[in-house]
């Protein structure tokens, strides 16, 4: 039976007995921040923030108060045209003729907290990438090809033009629209916290073409009119043990400080939460799908760190783990700390591609010696140490067992009928939740059947949900966060008997996957130099896919991590030992089906015949899950490709069979059977 909240007076008594620093009013503020964060695993982990020694009675009262507050808040209000009218009225009152609204927060990360969903608030569009420009009489929403259909469903086309975010000819459509639609002498507002310096320059050039002025807003206009805007999130910050990180924070700080000194720098400003989490060996949950505590930091040349974070988020264990070398201050103190760097004439590194323009602007105003350079954490973070790699391997074994159990279940369930895309995604998540160290999904599962599978970043809704019926393909792209690693895997499954075209396309995608996954390449090679390997078999048939082939992946951090990638787009970052990247070629027939085969791989030293004159690297597959043999056209594979597939399946069977039930093991044995040479007598 659920506990009933007994009131603030009773709670104050319990808090006092617990020697908590909070009273009921402070707890209410804390809970508001907790509710502004994504749901945590486990859900009551926040209680330690209010009462570190809470007994059963106090725990029950805190949980009951949280439920009471959540119930009173209710569901968020749906989008309304009134929001646009309120925003335009505010802009007029403040002398602005328009505002640029990106889908980003002050950290410019992939995922944002509820408080920072300003683009969704203003337009109704809930996709993860986009930008709106709202003028007094006209407005436009710019989205990439992944979200064209979604934007058309969510956004009122009578109020917003829906336009592409990028153009094939290299033009920037938002800039063109601004230069054509903005009146001469107009003032276009922007929030310097939500754009990089380069983006601000792009906007400035567009406004200048119209004879207008780009104006930095001291306060975001949307924040001024968003009546029920959530507060900043307050998810518990906890330490990640050295058993998972493989390197103490002090060791990392000392190494990076030495690098700064070598480069003639005295400090580096860190605004990317994944960099700070990695550097300090802490994790949190302020944004969806990534275990990140939102914060800012300054890494000093003496290896100390000034961490700007809401201290209420720090569990006692996290605060203790930071040690004497980390000074904690509130986020409000960040600006003054940048001013001091200028006053002391420090040489300060800022990554202008990762940090908001506000930081560079503040440092320039303070007359600091600003030096543009890469975030010093990014490359060391990308190159996993042996402990992290071992953790990734262990996480992928557990994840592979869950996915294998799912694929075996799917075959039985589809035969019985009635299984939908949502049913399948829910079942896969439920199986993953049973694994050790599970902390949530690493991104929203892409569960697409038939035509929905052809939408590259499809996200199933109740309106789009399809039943998995024979005669098409099912694409499932999914992943999870574990304390010891992050996973991301895509499998394409035949539902019923696939036709010859489907088998041809799938096998060409498989050939590309094998060509890249089995590549041996010299040290210094970038992912852009390898991308063609994944596309060659498709190109030979006049086919291609319109997304990158691979992205970096963090170690219990972001599922999309830089600086490395595998893509047609130029990228000078060399692949280095310890980096983890995805290999995910695909093919998409609009209105029919989609195909993608994705494994994560680690960059390792290569074994070559004879004595190598050049240091060579290769990929080690981390993902362990069967590839659907029903979709393979054996005659399209050469002997080396068949050997790769058979060896991979033998490894999958060897490592996954001990981790699954007997029924799944029987299914797995058949799913990983050796593929024979079709031309053998």
C-alpha cells in the first residue's frame, strides 16, 4: 500500500531527526528539479540528496511528497498558437524583430533537459535536431531529412514554413531565408548560450545581407514567456569507480595539465558535460539517454579544477570522490571565474566548436588571452584504456545475450501474430533491463517495419505503429547504458520470405560491413579515408545511403562521441588504438523497407604477415548478435566474406550460448550455422 504524505510539519520533524540540511520548503524545490530530469534508474536514488541517512519512514514521506508534487504538475500543456503570439509580443516590447531558436542548450549537446526544449515549446516540433527563425509576420522551421515527415505531422504549416536545414550545394538554408525575409534595419535576436561562435558568424552574415543587425539577448525571450518552464534538472551525481574507469581522476587531471603547459596554456574551459564527467569520474542523469551531470568546469594548469555545478545534485559519495583538487562553486559563479582569468592575464584554451559563444565573448571582454583549440578531454576520452575496453566487451556480451533472446522471441511471437513495432521495442528494453549494471537506453529505440524502416531515424508513435506481418523487413536499431559500457547495434530481420531484391540489397550492405570491419590500415588513417569500403558493393549496383558510416561511442557516456567518425564528409581525425566506432552501412527503399547492419568495433593493433614496415591498425568487433542468414544471398559473397561471417557467427555462438536459456540456445545454434559455398561441388 502506498504511503500517504503527512504534511510539511511531519516532514520537517523527520528531516531534523535525520540531521538533514533541508527543510520541507527546500525539499519541494529539490523535488521540482528532480522531476525536471529524466526518470532515473533506480527511481528513488534522489532521496540521498535530501536525506543521506533517511530511514524507512522519512524515505516513504519523501517519495510520497514527490508523487504528490508530480500529480499536481500533471502532463505538460500541448503546443498552442498562443505561444507564438506571446513570444512575438515580448519581442516587440524589447525592440526585436525576430529570434533564432535552435534545438540546443548551454552545453550544445545531443540531448537536452526538459527546461531547454525551447524549439519544441515554440513550434511543437519534438525532433532532436532543428532550428526555427521567428519574425514578426513570418516563421520558418528548418529540419534535416530525418525529420521531414515528423515536422509535417507536428507543426502547423499555416504558421511555419518547413524547410531543409542543409542544402546539397553547400548553402545554409536558414541563412538564405533570413537574408531574404528580414527587413532592412531590423534586429534579429539570438541567445549566445545556444550557438557556437561560428554559428553566430553565420547568422551575422545573413542578417548583414538583409541590412539588418544580429543582437545578443541578455535573457532568452522564450524563457521570459514560458510560464510553466521546468527548472534546471537535479539528477543525483555519483562517482564511477576506478574499476570501471581504469584511471583515477587525479591522474587524468595531471596528464591534461601537463599537455596545457606544453602548449603554453594556463587553463582550459570545459563546457561539454561528457568531458567533465570523464575527467572527474562522475556520472549523472540530467538529460535523457546519456549519464551526464550538466555543469561547467575550468581545468587549471596546476591540475586543479573549478567545477560549477548545483551542489544539491552531488551525492555524499560524489562530493567525497572529487577530493581537494576540485573546487565546487555554483553555476552563477562561472562568469566571475572567467573574468578572473582575464584579470590575471591567463592564456585560456576554448574549443570554439563545442562551447557556446557566450564563453568566448566573456573571456574577450575580460581581456583574457584566448586561444582556440580542441577540448583537451575529447581525444583521451575517445581512446579507451584496457579497463574501459574490457568493460565494453563485458557490456556487449550481456547486451548481445539480451538481443539474441529478443530475436529468438521475435521469431516465435511474429508467427503467433499481432506483434507491433511498439511491442517489439518494449520487449527488447525489458530483456535488457534484466542485465547487470543496466542504467537505461542509450537512445530511443528505432523499431521500424516495412516502410517505417526506410526512415533513417524513425521513432515509432501510436499513430505510426505497424504490425509485423510476413513479406517485409523489420529494422531495429537500439542500445543501452551500462556502468561498464555503452552499446549501439542494428539488426535487420526478414519477416516472412524475403524477395530476391531484399536479399541482394541486404547482402551488398553486409559486404560493405565486412569490408570495413575487416580492414587493416596504417596508423594515421582517418575514418573518411575508409568510408568507401562500406559503400563499394552498393555503388557497383548504383546504390548508396545518405548517412555516415560510423560514429564514436563513449564508455558509459554518450552513444555519439567525437572527435572520430567514418563518413564521406572530410574528417582529419585519425583513428587511434582504443577508439570505439560504429560500422553501420545501410540501404533504404522509400515507402518499402530499410536495411542496416551495425556493430561497434574497437581500434586495435593489426596482425600482419611478415615484418610490418608501418604500424598497422584493425577493428575488433564488440557487438555479439546473429546476422539474419535468411537475408544473405550466398552467391554474392566471396570466400573471404563467407569466412568472416562464419567466424563471426562462431564467436557469437561461443560467447552468447552460455548466457541464454535452452530455448534461445537452440535457436541461436541454427541462426549461426555455417554458410556453405554455393558453388562447391
